C-alpha cells in the first residue's frame, strides 16, 4: 500500500477529527476546501482506497481500516495523486506468485486462490499480494525477490 494513501487519510482524520466520513465530507475537504484533488480524482481515490482495503464502506459512508500510526503530515502537505494512481497500476505480483505455487505444488489455480482467501478471512488487513506470498512460503516457494 502506498504511503500517500495513508497520508491523505491521516490528513482527513486530522481535519475532521474522526475516522468515519461521508462522501460529502471527503469531497468537501479534498476538493472544495483544500482543492487538493478534483471531484473526479476524489472519486478515484475512494475507489482505490476500497480496492486497497484502506477504507471500508459503512452505512453512513466510509471508515478508515488501515493503520495511520507512524505517518506524519507536515503543515505544507500536498498529496501526490499520481503516486496513488501509479501504485495501483504497478504490476501485480499476485498472479506471478500464484503461478509459481501451482508449478511447485501441482495445486490448481482455484485451490491456491481459495487458500489465499482463507488467509485473508483470518486477517482482513492483509493484502492479496501478502497473502499469496504467505501461501507460497508455506508451500516452499521462494518469493524473496517479491518482498
């Protein structure tokens, strides 16, 4: 997960004083008050946050689900939206790791993905990439180059 997402979420938390936001609050803070992002970029940011499991949708809007501890936002903070988008577009190693697991163990792709999903159910804060690497290591597949 890119630190830029966490920084922007920390900025939202510091600005509003809470961990849950409505879409209108997010839009008002990021697009209207600060003009950090355009309204379309805010919508894309929300989609990326949901994909990365940094936010979850609630009845009232969105809640932060990732850790924002240890992140610092200076007074002159300006988000780098390109870094947020580029992180999502980076080649996903999950498919490569799944292929390595199927080669090494003879398991079907469906079984490997099932195992990854079981790991993620036990710990929903793990990304698919990390869960796939855990399964790989448990099956003796070397994934050091992906770490």
